């Protein structure tokens, strides 16, 4: 780490230590047993984050902190928040246990500073609002105070995480904040009522026992999510295996499906398609030529011109693909894009010869990404064409083979590309399929033709 990074990290740690000392000095009204109970509950919540998507975790510590803020005020809440960043153990995917004593010290410092500063400052805002407007806990205006308290916690927490990531990795603060923070906004909204519920339970003489009992369903919910994510992991592994099978069929098409998936994603993102649709399109890209498994190698790898009957067999690959995938519960978007990735905008493509109006935008996106990669790759019957030659073909075929709007988007992307992307693509399929805005659990704790003949109209 650079000296300036160490300096900034040390500075924030010292500031947070001062805040903590202020809290220890001023806290009153809770017994040591209550303090220990809340530290155990908060540390347990930090150690057992709830997964709601792959690598996206949300810890319910914030609910605990809200209950504490309502019950015991800013000082005790900050002490519990600060200590929960030290006393936690997280089990990673490899089965290793990560805790304060085997994690890099700077991560603990960043975590500690983040939690302390955000809890302390939003607590001060809470106190100010309660005093200034003379609000009591049972007052309806409490909803606004809790909303502002959570908004402050969210902003301080996520901005500080983005700043710490900038200090440690040099990432851009605003970009990191937008990519890593906005998704967790609904979780903050969902956690607030849990916090209030914890507070109400805690007011009961048997409150501590009730809160402990609540940990059971929470752990069960967490376990169910883990099982769901493991089955999704298996789904990605099956796609990875099928992609490897397709590519093993023909040495000329090695990496083809992954490159097609890469361009499909770029096009779809620029066309502002929904994340779920982009995800489906990438799976379709990885599996689009799976039907070639059913076609003889002698046809796929034939160096010369194909006979009419051989060509007819090639034209069956989208249909064979759909038959192979028939039993798998893929979305209709995936199956439709695979079936129609060789249709043409003016009609006359295959397998159905549909025109532009009857073919989905998804199939055109997959089709153009597929054609671009086929044109710029070596084939048994020709050498790869240059990117510039490919772009002029895209321009010529815009509105003929290719959907005009999709062609414009791909041309714009290619013209902006600086380096030869093919050289840089070591992308893991799992990464390619999954949402790229995923955050690692650690950060969150701190919060793929073509055997087709290249004839000008049939790539
Ligand atoms: Fe194909
Ligand atoms: Fe292809």
C-alpha cells in the first residue's frame, strides 16, 4: 500500500478511536451484561451474513444497531458497532474461517473506522432530531427520524466503503459507489422494520430471551438462501461444461462462445436491457452453437465448399440445439435467441426464414455478435478478417442481414475499443454469466461458429 493510503487509513482510524473513547466515556443507562449481550448478538449477525444473491450479502447488524439506538442511544450503539467489526468470524466458500486475526490489519482498520464513524455520526443526527423537535419514540414522526437515521447510515457507510476501496485499490470513488451501493438500498428499507421489532421485543421483561429465539428462523432463512445459491452454482457449472463440449468439437471455434457472450453483453448494456435479460442473453451466447454437437466433424471442419446437403445439415444446428436444451428449464429468451441467431433482418436466414419483424431483438443481438466473431476468426477455409474489414461488412449488411439499430450499437462499441479484445479475454465463464456488479463477501462485510462457410452473405 502507498504511504498516502496508510496515512489516510491511520487518520480515519484515529478519528474513529476518538469517537469510540467519547462513547465509552459518556455511555450510561445499560448494564455490562446488556452491553455484552448486544456485542454477542451484533458479532453473531456480522459473522452470519444473509445471502440474497451470489456474493451479495447483507448483514442484519443494522437492525440490531437500530434497536440499540432506540433503546440505549448513540454511545452504546457505537461501542457495539465498533466491537462487532473485531469479534466476527466468516466462513469463506473454500471452507476457511476469516477473522480479525488472519485478515490483513488494514481491512480490520477500514471496517472498524467505517462502522464507528457511520454509527456515531448518524446517531448524533438522530439525537439532534429527537431533541430539536422534541420527538418521543411513540410519536408518529419517529418514522421520519428513523428514515433519516437509516439514510445517513446508508450514505456514510457506502461512501466510506467506496473511499476505503479507493485507498486500497485505486478504484474510482463515484463509480464504485454507484456499482456497489445502490443495490443494497432496498435491503436497508427491509431491515428497518426488523430493527424496530427487535426494539419492541427488547422492551419486554423477557426481551433478551425473545431476541435469542428470533436467531433460529434467521439462521434457517440464511441456510435456505445458501442452498438456493448452491443450485445456481451447479447451473453455471453445467453451462461451463456444455460450452467446453461445444468448443472441443472444433479447434477453430475455441473461445468463440465466450467472445460472443462478451459482445452480447456490451451491446445489451448499451441498449439498456434489464440485467436479467442480459444474463439470459449471455447464457444463450455461451450455448448458441450447442446444436453443432449433432453435426459430423467432416462437415464442420471441411476446408472446401460445402455441398447443398452438407449445408442443409449445418442449417439444422439451431433446431438441434433447441432439442438438446428442451428438457432444461432455460428461459424462453435463451431458447428463442438460440433458435433464431441465423435469421436475417430482411428474411431468408435459417432455420425459419423469418423477417426482422418476427425475430426478437435478443436473437439479432446474438446473431450480430456471433457473425462479428466468426468474421474476425480463422476458419478452415479462410483467414480471419481485420476488425476494420468486419466493421465495413457490418455497415454494408446493416438493415439487410443485421438489425440496423443493433448494428449501429456494435459498430459504435468496436470503434471505441482501443485494444484487440480477443487478446485480453481470459474471462471465466462463471464471471461472464454472473452479474458483474457483484460484490465480494469480504467487501460487503465491510461491506461463446461457426463451421459456417464464410461467403459474404452466410457468415
Ligand atoms: Fe450458429
Ligand atoms: Fe456461433
